[in-house]
C-alpha cells in the first residue's frame, strides 16, 4: 500500500507521532512517504491509498493555517484519511484538547476517531499510537 504521512509540527511532538506511525506502517511492508506540511513540495494525494494527517492544536482549539492550506492544496476529500494530533490539556482542558485533529477527522468523514496525544508520545502514550494504528491497519489489511 502507498501511504502518505503528512504532518505539521513546530516543537517536535507531532513529528514524533508521525515518525512512530511511519515506523509501524513501514514494518507492515507499506510504502510510506513522509510529508512535512508547509515545507515539502505539494503531494499528489490521489496516488496514495491512505493518508495519515497530523496536526497540533493552536489557540483556543484552532487548526494551524499551514494545515488549512494543505487541506486546500489537496483540494478534495480522499476516502481514507486517518487523523492524529498532539495537544495539551493545560490550554482549555478536555474541551479544546486536540480539537484541530478532531475537527479534521469530522471534515474528512474519517472512519477512525482522531488519535489524541498529550505533548510528546514518549512513554505510556506509545501504546495509544499502537492501539489506534491497529484499528486503522485492520482496515488496511482487509483491502491489501
Ligand atoms: C499558544 C498555544 C496555544 C495552544 N492551544 C492549544 C489548544 O487549544 N488545545 C490543545 O490541545 N493544545 C494547545 N496547545 C498545545 C500544543 O498543541 C502542543 O504543545 C503540541 O504538542 C505542539 O505540537 P508540536 O510539538 O508538534 O509543535 C497550545 C500551545 C500553544 C503554544
């Protein structure tokens, strides 16, 4: 399967999640491309069977502009978009926690709930990534 992992990260948390997802997907034998939103040249979204889209959440639950630009650049709603995000409950508690990732999952009619990681995924939250990916990969395998 050709899979795109596109993400935006300023301070590295979302990038860590993206790299872990890349590692796990590659282990499954998938052909994974990493795309740094706002840095790398535009992608041809249609050439991927699955897109993993990662973002942090900005002020008062906002989606960063670079991610909005990426959504516009893709220009349509691909069928299989799985969304992951990092955030911090110190900024508005559970209501605003990873709100950008939640909104994107709704926007893309994602088949999976957004993965929500608090700050760095290192430590106990690594299992959240693995469990979430199991859910997504169960679907990927059935299409492989
Ligand atoms: C000014 C500011 C506002 C933030 N607002 C939110 C927010 O509303 N909800 C949330 O979950 N996290 C919020 N965060 C936390 C970041 O999303 C979190 O630190 C994230 O892991 C950063 O991702 P990155 O390391 O990939 O850049 C905010 C952080 C900053 C600096």
